[in-house]
């Protein structure tokens, strides 16, 4: 019998998210309608040797509580145990995302520079796009070097919404 990733939907003000927990950690906060549909789901299920089960868990319930506070502007950082599922390089990028302060942005180029790999802008952007835990691992805070709002799994309108929410 396969292990289970417990998933439930969360209706955010800028789009529906699928939250998932594996064991006692949050492993998924992904847009229901997203650019590369299914890619993150397949990676999680393959690497964790698990399948989705529609069920709430203590972790997804806590994630919902914290997301509600975030959208009410009562929370600027999350306090959730996270399970980052990907390559070592992807995990390096995602851990760097966790360091971007609330209300601030960083370009893909600056991010590559801060990781000590200034020529790997495209690889950093691809790893950013593979982030399975949107909002909690704030990939929406990464922008183009010219300030443009490039690429976001939840769409540019959601990215605009999130950045505006954090700037108020």
C-alpha cells in the first residue's frame, strides 16, 4: 500500500490552492490552476512514493490558519514544518527563497549571484518555478531584472496581488 499525501483545497483571495501534508510536514501549496499542471504533483508522488488522499490533516489545518492570517495582513512570516521535495540544487534555491523578507523582491539574477552561481539565472528560474510550496516558500517575491513580473505558477495576476498585499 502506498503512503498518502493528505490534500485539501484552500480558497485564497487570488486563486485556489491545493495544500498537502506528508507525515508531519507541509509538502504542497500549489495553485489548482497553474502553468505546468501536474508536473509538481507527479514529482511529489514519485519521490515520496505516495498518492494523494483527499483529507485534512493537522498540518493542512494549521497551514489554512496561517494563510488566513497572512491574507488578513496579520502575519508576515509562516511557521510551518516544511518538506522540500526535489534535487539538492532546487532545495538550495528554495532555501534562498525563504530568506527574502516580506514585502521585498529579488531578481532572478540577484538570486543566482547570492547563491554564488551568477551565470545560472535560467537554472535558478527553473528551480523557482518547480517550487511546490508557494507562499510558504515565497517564489512570488522573485522578479525580472528590469522589475517585470515574470513567470509565476499561479499567474501574473496572483503575483501582482501578493506583492501588493505585502507592500501595504
